[in-house]
């Protein structure tokens, strides 16, 4: 039999290795080249931490059976849904699974708080804070999921809503203080604390417009990490503390980056009604769009020296990434220099375009971020916009009246020619017209991105 000390040492060492794997995995996820292996590294870390924790439970324990049962059911559901989910539905899936993490952290807190006074004050305080954050993240993420899935189609707003939320927050905090300060074995009080914390997540998220949901999901992701970190302290589990802190920090950074790329502040996201109220049309765009045939656009591109491709949400909807790569290869064979310009919030989730282009086999050295490529549009013969809209709207730079004024955009309007592939006059995510589409040098190639690219490929081939 190994001594208790040996078990302790081996456990802590295993947690340290698991934590190192999480951090290295996360580091590798920051580049598309190494991202898949990063996910695997972090996954191995997670398996290691889980196995070691299960080992501590004792072989014959009934609880062990329950945990293994739960892991098996959860694992199968996650595996099947992960395989099936369409790329465009990824944000709501992330919301759902993130919510589960918050719920799990809150459940740990609930067990500790229902147990009551056998723990000290510090222990209970940490459990309560983690329980609060986890509950808000759980119910808030479920509402975010329901909104993105179209289960909740309206944003619930009424006068005095912010005061109601503030009141719920204050009541929750008061209940939390009462739980910690001695009345903690009182089951109804603990239950009431959780009811109010869950309610706060719901009332906070209900008024937020669908447009801001991805930022909110990222925020809840950070909160879930924080809650897990707190509960790691409660359970004295180093792997949970480190994993939770890493998720909390990464989620906070991602939230900030997304808010910045959309030119919003977090306060603005949480407390204003952007996205639902933006008027549509508007922002003073006048002029008419000029159409172009695929055959003419193909000839223009075949005889260009430099083309910058800007993919957007429409490319994802049409699943046109393979056709984009086919066209790119053809153009490169024609001696054209082709680059891809990726806006940080193109599509509907961070890294959306990078993932799709990587899936199609586009080499990473052809892909550039906004900062790297923006100065190059001036020297491009053609900017080919594929289902992108808001991320190339020059009003964001020039029109103070525009709702997206101040958002950094790709300078496609500086290219000598602009070819835009989209189905019709449809607006983008922010529901406003695009000044780029009516510029003198812009031509619209109307159609579904996949079909239009197919025609372009034929046209480039025909150009010899
Ligand atoms: P976008 O502004 O939403 O525009 C997409 C365009 O694609 C539409 O105007 C639509 O026009 C066209 N389209 C749709 N289906 C198509 C198809 N099958 N074939 C061809 N075109 C199609 O997209 P974006 O330029 O990528 O901008 C992203 C927007 O999402 C930004 O406003 C950003 O703030 C927001 N957002 C992004 C994230 C993120 O993390 N990436 C998160 C939240 C919000 P037609 O209907 O005329 O075809």
C-alpha cells in the first residue's frame, strides 16, 4: 500500500503536469498551424486530471460509479453533438457547454454550502463567491444559447430594468453574506441564494441584443473559469485552480479583444441595446450598385498582378471555402499574387474565417490579419469580397453618423477594383447599408458565394 504522503505527492505532481499541458495547449491554440495539437494537449491534461481525481475516490465507492456514469453520458452527448454541429451554429454550442461548466462549479458550491458549518469562514466565502459567479454564468449562458438558437426571438426590455437587475444583485449579495456569516446550515436560505443568483443571470442576459451575444458568451466563459478556480480552492484541487484561472484570464482577454474589434465597450454591451435597435438601411448611403458578370470579373482577375480576398460570414453560410481555395490556386498558376485579409470579427465567432480556410487547405502564409494587410490594399488590383459586409464598410472610418463608426475595418475601398460576391441587397450583421458597394470602382457579382465562385473559376480558366 502506498503511504498517504506518496499518494499526495503523486497526485500533486500529476496535477502539475496536467496544468502544464493546459497552458501549453492554450499556447498552441493561438496559431492555426498548431491549434489542433493544442486542443489535444489540453485534452490529455484534462484526462490526466480526471483520472487522478477519480483514483482518489477509492475503487469501491458508489460515488465513483455515479461519476463514471455521468462522464460516460456527458462524453457521448458531447461527442455526437460536436461531430454534428454546423460551423455556423458553433457559438450557441459554446454557450451551452460553457453554461454547463458554470453550472458544475455552482453545484460544487451548493454541496459545500448545504454541508454548512463544518468548514471555516474563508472556505465558505470562497464557495459562495464561486457559486454566485457559476450560477450567473450558467443561467446567462442558457439564455444566450436560447437567443442564438432562435428559441427566444425577442429581447425583453422595460423601464426600470437596470434597477431591477441592481436590486436582484443586491439581494443575492445580501443572501450570500448571510449564508457565510453563520446561518449557513439553513437550507432554505442557501437555496434562495442560488435562486436569486440564477435569476440574475437570466435578467442580465434577456435584454442584450443578439448582435452582442458572442461577446457576452465570451464574458460568461471567463466567469465560468473564475468560478471553477474558486471551487478549486474549495476542493483544494490544484488542477482546477490553474485551469479555472487560465480560462478566466483567456476569456477576459478574448472578451476585450472582441469588444474592441466591434468598437464597443463592455459596459456598452451589457447595458445598451445595440444590434436590436439599429435602424437598418440608413447611415446616408446613396448611389446605385453596379453588377458585373462572372465572365468579366474572371478576366479582370486573371490579368491582375495582386488580389486581396476578404472572406466574411456569407462564405461560411455558403460553405464556399473549398471553391475559394480552388480559385486561388488557379490565380496563382496565372502568376497573380493572392493574399487573404482576415478581420478579427469576420463571420460569427473569433477565428471563424481562419478555421474555414484552414479546413480548405489554404496555407497560413497567404493569410494576414487586419494590421498586417491594411496598407496593402492600395497596391491591389482587385479586392475580392466574398460574403463580407460590415468588416469592409468605409462608413466605419468616415461617417460619424454610422452606428459602426470607429470600428476598425479592412480598407478594401482603397483597392483599384472591388468585386463583391453576395446574393443581393442584404445587409450584414449590424443591419446597415454599405458605402463600399456603391463606389465607382466596385462591381457586384450577385449570387450564392459557392455558385458565384464556381462561375469565376470557369471564367479564369477560359481566360487561358
Ligand atoms: P456580415 O456583415 O454579417 O455580412 C454578411 C453578408 O454575407 C451579408 O450582407 C449577406 O448579403 C452575405 N451572404 C449571406 N449569405 C450568403 C451566401 N450564401 N452567399 C454569398 N453571400 C452571402 O459579415 P462580416 O462582414 O463577416 O461581418 C461580421 C459581422 O458580425 C460584424 O458586424 C461583426 O461585428 C459581427 N460579429 C462577429 C463576431 C465574431 O466573433 N466574428 C461576433 C459577433 C458579431 P446577402 O444577403 O445580400 O447575400
